[in-house]
């Protein structure tokens, strides 16, 4: 089978979940070859092999941490030239999409971003996308060069599939532009103990109906019992009730969890664009005519201040 390059998103050797999902998708169209870069790259091999990587190309250099994006593009270009893959898969994060776009330009190929599924086709990989604020689903393939495809987190279930995971050193020559933008400082994000919003399997979001920053504790309590991330609508963020980093929607973050719970959110198109690809959607709203009910799998017409605490207690009881 043809080889498929998978860009590894990791932190000091700890592989992040979207990469494991990419390995699952890569196996549908070829043999996954993982590309791990930076500090701890070699430590990723065991996890990557456990999830289907037949080969792991590694390269450790300070440039990956000290400078933005371009060194990683240089490395992926070197990997493409070395492997001649059937496709290159990259996690669909902000950085991932920039890396993918720059790589596609470098190698003269087409690009597909924010895919939610991937399958083999007679003329190359076929990607499924949710477009126009999730009003349509399209299937596309790249018609020129090596397809570069970014895939949204939670688009596939992680499936272990032990493979050889042979580790090979990748030879990389950094371009003159690699050191053009230097990282001058880093500030650790304050940990909430909850999953990253864009990677979480479950998201509980609150909107205008929460009616105040102090009431988001109700949303957080349910999220914590479910092991979920907390999201917020633009109305809640604009009112100053919750940080912008947690905004779900067209001008916030796009999520695609297995379960999305919307409490006190009317369902404006701006919000729907950021969560409509969720696998199962549950809405809690006291207005039976709220637009959110047009797209949900399960709807609860009721006051969130009554419903959410009861749901939290029920989850707690079942866990106990």
C-alpha cells in the first residue's frame, strides 16, 4: 500500500489525541508514516506504533520551539520528498492549517481543510467536509499533486492497531526563512483540569439563558461530572460572562464532539456553524420555538436552572 504522512502533534513526547485519530483515518488509504518533530520526538514512537504507524520519522532541533511554523514546513517538505506519500494529514488546529497551507504551496499541491471524514477513492483520498455553516456536506478530492488534508478533531474514533513503528531519523535542511519569526516568550495557560475545547469528546455550553457569569458554575458542574469541556455562545462571551477562548461559533472555535449539550442557547446561525458537526446534540431551552431545536437529536423544553442541576445529580448518581 502507498504510504500516508501523518504530522504528529505532541508536547514533549506526549502525543495528542487528534494525531491518533489521524492514524486511524490514514489506515483507510495507506500505511501511516508519522512525522514527529522537536523536543521529545523520539518518545512518541511507542504510542504511534500502537496506533498503526508503520514508520516514525523523527527530527529534534531547537528551531521547532524557537521559531514559528516554517521549520515544521521545512521538515514536512523533506518528508514528502523522502517518502512520496499518497497524502499528508495534519490536525486541523490554527497552526496545523497554516503548516498545511504553506506545505501545499511549497510542493505545488491542492489542499482540503477541516475534513470530518476520509475514505479511499479510485483517484486518490476523498474527504468529507461540512460547509456553509454546516448547511451542506461535500465530498472532495485533490486533483493536483500530493493531497494535503487537515482533519477536525473528533472526526474518527481512536482505534489501536499495533504496527512496526520503525524509527528513522529525518534529514532536514532549514530554509533561510525558517528563522524569520522568533518566539520571544511563553506563558503557560492556567489549567482548569478540563479537556481542551476543540479536542473534547463532550462539550457543555451555556448561552444568554445562563443570565450571568456567576451562573456558569451550573454549566461547569455538569461538565465536570461528564469529564467535558465548557463552551459558551457569543452572547455569553460578549456579555463578559465567560472567556473568549471558550467561545463556540463562527467567530470562535469549531468543535465536533461525540456529545454537545447546549443550555440556554437559542441556536443562531453563528453558533450553529461552530458545533453542527457534533455527533449527538442535546439542547435545553425554555423557549419551544428556539431555532436550536431544529438541529438537535434530543431537546428538553424547560428552565436550565431546573434541568441542568437535576441532570448533574443524575450523572453523579449513575457514576456512584
